[in-house]
């Protein structure tokens, strides 16, 4: 590969695992699905859409106006799926299962951080959503109105999202740990009429006030008519400010509403939600997802990639404000009538307040979780917590599938996940997708796909991904390039809220001639056509003309027994232009930093080559991550080069980068 290619291949991976025979025999998807979808993608997605209940059938399955116009100019592209069709998303997720006789089936097992528990059957969920829908109508919320939801992972978050969908309004879920400024941006950008929040939330054993942030975000916004408040922490967060006429208690408004609600059907292209990109650099983008196409993609990909079965207990560990939770904790599994687990707290939160690093293991055992879908960052954290393997005394035999999402999973983390939580036999559904795609684009089919540690395998049926160079030409196997999606698909975001030009510029302009969606990720394809993610294009490190992938250097580091997790970035260098700098969370405490750094530098040089050897390795107890678990390598670059850190409010730990910078200076 030439040095001017987007990425240079560093680490080959040769291990592979064929699908278990028992999964192959019962797979939801057959081996001919790819060929059928390739022959007629629109007909394929029509078949997938028929898995839903439609009040009125569509008249036109698909329309597409590409970015490149006939006169050679560019314009924001426009997509429609299932035009003329009408449905209600909440009815598809709840009511139809009750009417099919599944009312007593558990929809959600909820576990609070402090150990409080609640079980919601589909019949109970329908009653609660119906009451919340009546409450929204009383507050003046109807079709097209925006509702911002600023809540932790509690049943009310699910209920209000479904209620918003039920009345045809648009929700925007915001992570409950975001600052008042981050929340205000979203309330203001959507011109929301309603903000739903809580008095407080429990975080690492403490009751943390929340409503003050909501009040600060709401101050002076004339379009915001009401703030609906869930009582979660009660007397543990006293001195609650209250604005009469604007603020309303959930229990006073929702609990008195009728339990039956007649739902209206809405057009397939009626917007369902707006989800914002993390915004750690620049202004966050509000991506708009619509109803019929999004639910088709969410429902089908959950059924196919997770091989959803009637007796599954599915646990997606994402915060409900993250797109993964929208698709695989809300809409996809609910549309398929799947029982789920939702958990309020952090992975190491103990019920009595003290840390409990085995909390997730206890939850899996308690509810008989069959599908455990989490982020690589948590897998790597578990590796550091349990360097000698998962502690004895936990029955994890219910797990039949593991899942990975967020960013590329390092091969050694993949192997640890399989061996420790999957008994050395459970397939890992490693998914690649984005907020922009709405649902998984690349993922294995557990009963059909041969798995390779660190690869999301191939595009699912009905979708097509390519690795291309700067000119949009497909690169040969092993060569790194830009990951693009060819064509359109039902669950794709339709636009950026209020800014269609940004939608064009961010995703479609770069490869407008070919009609490709530009993901912003680098990747390579192997000889079998399986795709390997190489990190964000912005994270490439150019060392003496060699463009290196941060993901592969991190994978080499994580493969060393002294390393629990690693984040790699570039740094200005007068000799090579850029140099590799690594931040490493050690696998155990009490290590000598200089000795570890020297050993790891030699390790990378041996495994990859001298060109990738880090100039410096810093041991750190944390890395800057988004709430979805993605390492923000650009912030590491700012720390190394001494630049201002800017807005970090969308991170898991907003003060983390400052702590890392202070440690580096020390």
C-alpha cells in the first residue's frame, strides 16, 4: 500500500470461529438473504417492513433524490421510505403484543442502582404509556411538537418516549449527566415545548440533584411551556425550586389519566426522534429519524443480528439517551416482543453504596440474561477488574449471545469476552453502525457468519459497505481506506435538524459522484471481504509519511498483559511530523511507570514494527470517553500538545481530561 493511502495496515488477525451448529439450525436468517437483498434491495426492505402492523399500506416503497444534481451542483439529498403508509410506532412496540395474547409477558425488568426493582409486563407498559399519552395531550403536545427528555435509565424514560411516539410528537433524549449548557442547547435547538426531567438521580451511591440543571436550561425560553418532573430521589434532594404554571409533577399529572388511549396512525416519514452527536468538537448535529423506515430497520436488524427468540432476555447496557439504546433497548426489541433488562447505575455501583465490580454479573444471573450487548470499553474495564478471570460463584449459563458496540473491539478484548462471559463458545455479535445509520449496518448473523476477533464481518442483507480511496475507488484487500455505505436504507437519518446543508456537507458531499454515504471511519477489508475498523479518519497518525491507525496500535498494547485499556493519539514532532503517544490504563496497580513504558514501547515495535513505536507512554487511571464508550483521541491530542480542552460536558467524566492533563504536567 502506498503511503498516501488513508491508512496503513499494521496488525493481521488470523483466528476465526465458525457458527455453532445449534445456532445454524435455528437461525432467523437463511444463507440466501444476501443474494435476495442484492437482487432487489427495495423489495427486501418491503418484506422487512411487513413484519410491522400498518394502518394503511404504503403506495411508493422508496424515493431518492441524490446529492449530485443533473446540472452538476450539489444539494441536500432527500430520502423517503414507504411513502403513503401509516402506522403508530408505540402500537407496534406495545399494543399489538398485548392484542396477540402476550400481555402478561415481561417487557422490562428494571433494577435501580440501590437495588429497587420493578417488573413491567406488556399489558402494564401499555397502560402506563396510554396514561402518559393522555398527559401529553393535556399539556398541549401533539404531532410534530418536540419533547426533550432529561432522565436516567428508569421506566419513566421508556414510558415517556413511547408516549411521545404515540401522539406523533418528536422526542430528543439527553443523557442525565450532561451539564445545563449541553441540555439548554438541545432544548433551544429543537424549540421544545416540553422538558421532562427528575428531581434527582442516583449516581455511585449518592442522590444527585438534577432539576436545577433543567431550570438553568429552561430559563428564558419562551417556546418551552412546561417542565414535567419525575420524583426519583425525593427527600434526599431537598430545596427543589418550583415554577408555578410551568412545572408539573409526573405523579400528579400522569397517574390520574385514563388507562386506555386510542392511538392515531401517522405517516411513515413522520419524524420520530432527534438525536444529537456528542459534540466534543464543534456544534452537535441533531439527526432526524422518521417512523416507518427507522422502525423497520430497528426491528429487522434486532431480529436478524441478535437472532431474537421468544424466550430471550435481552440486555443492552447503554444509557437510554444513546442511539444504541433507542434501537436495541427501546424500539427494536419492543417491536419484536422481546423481554429486556434496564439498569440505572454504573457497572461498579453496589446496592448499599459501596463499589461492587460484580454488579453486572449479578444482574445477568438474577434475570437469566440471554443476550448481553455492551461496549468494548466496559469489556476492557472488566479485564482490568478481573485479570485472573471472572470470579467464581456466578451462573452465567443463560448467555447465548454476546454483543459489542461503540467502537472497534480489540482482538484480545474480544477473546477475553468470549472466554470469560461466553464460556469459550458463545458468538459475539460485533456491530458497526452510527447515530446517522439508525441501526446496525455491519454485523454477523450468529448462525451463519464465521467470526474473526475484532471484525464486524460484512454488511447485513439489504446494505452494502465499501472501503475506498480519496477518489471513491474501492481499494484492494488489506489496504486501508474510507468506509462508505452505498445506496440508501430505511433507518438512515433524513437530515440534520434545522440545517440540511450540514447534512450534505458532513455525509454526502465528499463522495457525491458515487452516491456514497461517508461514515468518517477508516477501515480495511480482508481477502474474505470482512471489514476491520481502523478508527476515525481524523485520528490517523502520520509518522514520516506513514499513515497509521490508532485502533491497531491500541490493539497491540491491549494484547500485552500489563495493559487494561489504551488510547493512542498523535503529537507534533519536529523530525517525523507526528509521533505516536499512548495513554495506558494498567491492568494492575503499583507498576513502575518508566519500566512499563519501556517494555510496552519494545512490545509495539516487535508486534507491529519500529514505525509504530510510541514516542511516549503515560500510565493513567482513566481515558476521556463519550457516554457511548468511545475514546476521544482528539482530546488526548489536545492534552499532549498543550491546547485548551474546550467543551467536555458530553463525556462520561467531564473533568477527566483536566485530571489527565494535570497528571501529565506533574
